[in-house]
C-alpha cells in the first residue's frame, strides 16, 4: 500500500511541476513568430522591388521620350536597360521581365490598352507620338499568399507591373 501512495505522490508532483513549460510554449509559438517576421521582411523587399521597377522603367522611357541616342531600339535592348537599372543578375531579370512599347495617335486609344499585359511588341514611335510603355516582372515569394496587394502569378509568386503613358518630345 505504501508503494501505491508513493507512486501517486510522484504523479501528483509531476503534474504540478512547471519547469520547462516556458520552453515548450516558446517551441510552439516560435515558428509563427519567425514566419511573421519573414513575411514582414518580404513585404518590405517586395515594396522596394516594385519601386525599383517603376524607377527603372521610367528611366528607360525617358530616353525614348527625349529621343536620346542611347534609347532602346528593340525589346531585347529595352529589357537589358531596365534590368541594368534594377541591378543584380541581368539574365535572371530578363527571364522574369516582359515589356512592350506601343505607339498611338490619340490618348483615348492609348488608355484602352493600358490594362492589358505587355506583349513583347516594341514601337517607340517618333517625335510627337503617344507611347505606352508596359513592364511586368514576376517576383518569387518565400512566404506564400502574403502579398495581398499584388496580382498573384501563382501561390509562390506575384506580378509587379508598371505602366507609363507619354507623348514624345519634338526631337529630330
């Protein structure tokens, strides 16, 4: 009988023992905290990448608008210049980037094409032409479904896009 009492006392002491409870709770919560932190960092990087794409396309479009000699002459050179302005691996950038430049005679006609994705066409037009420049960049995600403000290209990537409309300057 005393052996039975001793076992019950041990079980009762084990149930009351709280040593290690904090470590166990942390082990349960730590993955969620790491995921949340990683998600916040990724959203920040995504915002910086979107801003970088906007600036890179605007810089190349400015060369088209002003008729500079260094302006792109085809889709390949357009992509090269955008990727060079983005920095990093140019070949990796080109694999994720789709661009187009289209010329229109009226802004009304140009407005209808702005929402469509870039199709790889390139027509930079001449002096006084209206040009729509489009670029879409497929950005891979580390944390799935976290970038809610961007169109998803899949559960693990989003499409960053930028559109510019301008009238070429009267260059010669």
